[in-house]
């Protein structure tokens, strides 16, 4: 049972093949192992903040600081919910759901990664659908946004196959060379129209967390 002062440790999303739950410090070594095993071809950079370029020792420390920061800076107005993603009780990646001014704007954004040996099996789509279900059907979100580089085919495909619409472009230069980002948007009504075609998650442990989202 999670301590009453951090009820998010009770939150679990169970999809047909995956479990998603906010990582405790005990989960960090497995998460870092999944990062160190490789997330992408070193020739490309899928993230606008090129955090995977940091050498492994420092990267593990920075990753832990990032996960601690998301807890430390949590407010109902602005939050970043990190889920560790488990397949057969082994960490295979992370799925983020985050928002600014959530009680007013009702907008969420997502970000994710999977260790390379877990990619290409539909897990990316399954974990994104799980957090969208949480956002739209449990937390009252009205819009979900996402973005991916124009050459990140799996990430673009996850958004498009879930039903997001392209919503403009901008440029980022994570390694000093500009690349085009495609913005995506999905409204609540669009989600509700598509949800029957997507895997469903069983959500548990949410009741005690609801006040944390305003
Ligand atoms: C992006 C990522 C999370 C997607 O997860 P995944 O499990 O590999 O993707 P899935 O197997 O769920 O595939 C999703 C879709 O992409 C398609 N796809 C997968 N690889 C593809 C490729 N190389 N080219 C084109 N389409 C591809 C699949 O066919 C599927 O489309 P469909 O549902 O229409 O059939 C994962 O690849 C990853 O971690 N990549 C590195 C980190 C990253 O890019 N993070 C996102 C930053 S924006």
C-alpha cells in the first residue's frame, strides 16, 4: 500500500500485455538498464532534448533526477505523470502524461520511449492508448497533444493510428542541426469515436489520486 502522502504509487493501468505504474525508487535500476540497452539508432535523435546522448553513468543520475523532479514539482495546476511500463514484470520503457494549467485548459501531452528489443510489437500504441483513456475518460481532459520528428516513423505512426490529426510544424535542433517536428492533436470526441478500435486498460488505484489533478 502506498503512503497516503503519495497515492500515485497505487495507480496501475493494465492493458492486454502491459502494466503501467509510476516508478518507485526501487524501479529506477530497471528503467536505467532499459535506457542503457539502447532506445534508438545512435545516428538519429528522436528527442528534442537529446538526453540519450549523455554518457551512461551521468545519464542514469540525470534520469533519476528527472523522475524525482516530477514528484517534487507536482501541483494540480502543472504535473508530469511518469509511468514505468512493464511487460512480463520486466521494465521495457516509460510513458509520460503531462499538463500545464490542467484544471482550466484540460489539455495533456505525452512522451514515451521503449527499449529497442521491445519496439515494433505494438507496445507503443498500447501504452499511449492507456494514458489517453486515463486522461479523457477519468481525468476529464478535452485535448491531447503530441509531437514527433518528421523522420520518426514509429512515433508518427502511433499518433496517426490512434486518430490524432496533424496540427502544424515547427523546427528543433537537438544536435545543432534543424529537423522538422510535426504537431498532433486529438480531441475528446475524436478519442471517444475511436476508442472501440483500440486496446482498453483496466485502471486501479485512481480514487485516492484524483485530488492531485485538481
Ligand atoms: C516511438 C515508440 C514509443 C513507438 O513504439 P513501438 O512499440 O515501437 O510502436 P508500435 O509497434 O506500437 O507501432 C506503432 C505503429 O508504428 C508503425 N511502425 C513501427 N515501426 C515503423 C517504421 N519503422 N516505419 C513505419 N511505421 C512503423 C506500426 O506499423 C504501427 O502502426 P499501425 O498501428 O498503423 O500498424 C518506440 O518506437 C520508441 O521508443 N522509439 C524510440 C524513442 C522515441 O522515438 N520516442 C518518441 C519520441 S517523440
